[in-house]
C-alpha cells in the first residue's frame, strides 16, 4: 500500500496549485482504489499479462512511474482543456 501512496503523491503534486481539494480527493481515491491495483496485478501477479511476458520490475519503480506519469498527464490535459474553454467564453476574439 505504501507504493500506492508514492504514486498518488506524484500525481497530485503535479497539479497541486491548480486544482481544488475535492479534485485531489477524487484523484487520490481513483488512483489508489481502481487504477493502481489493476496495473499492479498486470505486473506482479503470476497470471498478469505483463508478468507472463516476463516483465521484470525493479523495486516497484516501473509501476509507480508509469501509473503516476499517465495520470498526471491526464490531469494536466484536463485542466488545459477547461482553461481553454473558459478563455473562449471570456474572449470574443478567441
């Protein structure tokens, strides 16, 4: 479970200044309850498809960085889209 905490902290710290506390709670719950366990199963369980392809993870670094980077990118893209929509509503020339 401690690896899930590292993963969530990397995701939320990427957009800490730009998001609300409710959004941080939603991201934390989604990553730690849904996304991280699925990827861990793929990599570390003997029936996971990455484990069957002989994927070797060094101390959990692969899982943590892949999950956190993908989620942080998704959070930042979502914020950029909402920012562009707000700019279009405010500016008539855009």
